[in-house]
């Protein structure tokens, strides 16, 4: 069971993003991204994890399905599942992209399943209560259900000062935690000054 403060953070996030969806509809603003360009740059970095074409991919914090669209446009035709904690996001994604699977919930609900790759973009930015511990729990859960690799990003303590209410992580502290789960890890801090991505691979991956 999640600590009560984590549940309050989640409830606050759902309310926050539901309001943005109601205000902006299908737009990067509904996801609180600064620009569509920065959103798509993060997608490109996440996709550097591996060969997504023909692979099964779970997109945690899928929002409105933009990563699926980006994969299709870039020729990465994958067996895609999106999941988001915000029901309004999943509902609009389903209406926008009929036939694509969008669930409501978290990575934990797939404990009995597995995917070749798991990706997560922007899911830690608004956490307030023990945010690093929350990140570690979520990363461990996501890594448990990937067969080949996991990629996730976070705002970085190495970059400019974060906005009000934003969680920024120390990349080396996160890398240290991830290296305890697998020795095959990559830290990328080369694409935006205030953002980093970590790739984690299964030891037996080809």
C-alpha cells in the first residue's frame, strides 16, 4: 500500500492534469510541457533505448497518446499499451486514437504481465512527498515488467532552478539506485540542460 502522502500527491496530480485537459484539449499544454518541440525531443531520447519496431511497449504516463503517434510517424511500429493515472487523459486518448489501447492506472497493475520495453516521460515532475523514494519505487516496478529495457526521465538538479512545485532529482543519486537493479545502465544528460534520461537493460538482453 502506498503511503497516504503519495496518495494525496496522486490525487492532486489527477486534479491538476484533468483541469489542463479540460482547458487545452489535445495539446502539449494539457500535459504541462513547455513546448511540443521539447516533448518530441524527449520522445526521441526515450526511443534511443532500443529497437521498438515489432516490440511490445508500455508507455507509463501516456497522456494523450503522443508517444504512440511519434513512434508511428518515425516508422517504429510497435505493440503499444499506454497507461495514465488521469482518467480524462485516457478517455481523450481513446477518442483521439481508436483501436490503440489506453488504460487508467499505474505500472503496478501490470505485475503479472511483461513488455519488451517500458518508457515513462514526465511522471515525477509534480511529486512533493518523499519524491526520490517514490521515483525509486516506480522505477523498480517498471523494471520488473520489462523483458529488455526501461527508459525514464526526470527534471535534473544539474540544470536551472526548477519551477514552483517541481521535483528535481540528482542524476547521480538516481543512477546509483538504478545500478543496484542492473549493471547495464546509461545516463543521458546531453539533450536539455534541465532534464536527464536513464536507460536500464536486462543483464541477458541481446
